[in-house]
């Protein structure tokens, strides 16, 4: 995989795992609904993260999914794709089907993402310490730099970020892509 694609994947995973944060307070009965929605989003993020990691591992030498693994993974992945959540039991089943090298690659990737998120959290906490006027100044400087850069390049602005777990080029979400990969592996 090219370096650019790998970097794009890493950025997307970071965005996927960190999500967007809004400052403010939630009052009244809306708080439990918000917590439930956040939990569902976290569950969905874990599902997408695992599925994307499996597809990335399959592209690396020595980490490809075998025919036997594909046959055993396929029913689990289909079930979780249909239900939209990854249960702890199913995640354990998936991890138990991986080879030691695949498990290590998954753990290494998960650790890199954890460190990256911690780094982003530290940066966010530094921003939280700024006064509102300092934040506004930084935002305005950023907007001005972006506008200047766009004017220099004479290109249209970047399109909005992609939806996590969705490949706009193929029009398929990550679950569909993984299921197709596993079906192809199982048929070999």
C-alpha cells in the first residue's frame, strides 16, 4: 500500500476514533438519550475499526486471511453487520480465529491509535485552557491561512470529510467490503 493511502487511512481512523466534540451542557431528559447515542456510536466505531483492520491486515504479507479463517469469520461478520453492533463475545470469537501474527498486528495498530488519541486529547486540553478571545483569534488565523492557500492554489476547497466506514469510490461500506473479501477467500 502506498504511503499516501496509509496516511489517509491513519487520518480517517483517528477521526473515526476521536469523533467530534461539542462544548456545552446537556440539561433535562435529553442527557440519557445523548449518552445512549454516544455509546451506540462507540460500538459502531469499534465494529468499523475491527473490520477495517482485518481488511488492511489481509493486504500485508504474512497477515492475509486464510480460506479457513474466512469460512469461520463470514457468519460472525454477517451477523454483526446486520445487527450493527459488535458484542464482546463475537469480538472474542473473531480474535480467537486470528493467527498470533495477525493478533500482534491488530494489537500494535490499536496501541498506535491509542497513543495518537492521547496526543490529540493533550492538544485539546491545551486548547481548553485558552480564553475565548484567544480561541477566536486562533480560529480566525486558521481561516485566513486556509483562504490564502485556496486563493494561491486556485482550486476549489476540499470536499467534506468522508463518512467513517464508507468507501465513496466503490459505494460500499466497510462491512460490505469485508464480507465480499471473506466470500472471495472462502470460495478459493
